[in-house]
C-alpha cells in the first residue's frame, strides 16, 4: 500500500508543470494592472513560452488519482471480504 501511495505521489508530481507561471497583480496602479493584463494575454496567446491550455498534465494527474482510488477500493473490498469471512 505504501508503494502504491509513493507511486501515485511521484506520478502526480511528474504530471504537474515544474515551473508553472502565474500572473500576479502587484498593486492597483495603472502600470501594475497593465502588466498583469499583458501577462494574462501572453498566457492566453501562448506567447509567453507557456501552454495556457495544456491538458496533458491534468489528464496524467487524473489517471494517477484514478489508479490510487481503484487501489483503495480493492483494499476496502478485501477488508470487507475478510470481515464477512469471520462471521
């Protein structure tokens, strides 16, 4: 079970972008707002060397989560069968 958990964690970490870019609004000045809007536009256009619509990481994360949940379900089924066997 521990090996499964570690595998799931590692797969999840690998699926996440290593250097995820976030646009952060640093203030309420016109310059800060303009900088923030340009950052968001660059991300949307893909001109900031980032993939704004990259779903492969999310798919890999969901697959790892699905694998972990199936393993948990199998473990619960085994425990239930063991309890029923004791009756």
